[in-house]
C-alpha cells in the first residue's frame, strides 16, 4: 500500500490536518458564531496517482464569558466626605457588552453608575462603622443562545471614621 498524504483544500484560519488525517481546530472568538466548510484531500504517492476529497460543515457556537470585576482593597473614609471607587468590569468576550451594574444591600446613600463608579458620602449617623459594599455586573451576548447573560460579583470593606466637629 502506498502511504497517503493529507491536506486541507479549504478550511477556516487556524485549522490543521495531521499526517494521520486528523483535523484539529480551535476557533477564535472572531470566528464565532459561524458556519464553516472544511474540505480535505487524501492523496497517495504511488502509481497510479489517486486522490479523494471530502467536505463537511462545522458550526461554531458562541460561548459567553462572564465579566471580571477588579479586586478592591479596603477603603477608609471620613464621615461627610465623598468616597469614590472605580469598580469597572472588564469584558473578555468581544461579542458581549456590559448590561449594567448594581449594588447589593448598599449602605444608605451609596450608588453605582453605568461605568461601575461607586460614590458614597457617609452621614454622621453612619460613623464610626464598617460597611460591606457588594457589586454585581451583568453582561449580555446576543449570540450565546444558552447563557446570554452572565454576572460577576465582588465585595470590599469601607471603614467610616468619626470626625469630631467643633461646637458652634
């Protein structure tokens, strides 16, 4: 028997075929979602020269990836002083967008904006005190039919210091 040589005649970027005819391919994010045709050829090196081709379709499904919130170190703030913490998520999936941020049981007056920036001015009744601020961020991916919405959560501590105010 004459040995066979395998080659890809038509394939998506990154696909390969081994000397044993095994095709490997790990689609990149820009290649999803998509439908791809892969055409292979098997060629013998003998006489007579013979070859065969084969085509098949590979559908690449999109898989959403959860956003990532940063690690926020403990914060210290004086009462009646504005605390600003940038808690903006990164989104590794090129097809996902940040759908929104929310705070879970925040201290009274704390808020988060559409960019993940937390602001809070603790009032006098909130000091001295230790507070936990928990953020939830959600992304959305219209191409992922299984998990189009994914979330991430982080928490950090805010210590509010009492400030003595001179009498008037």
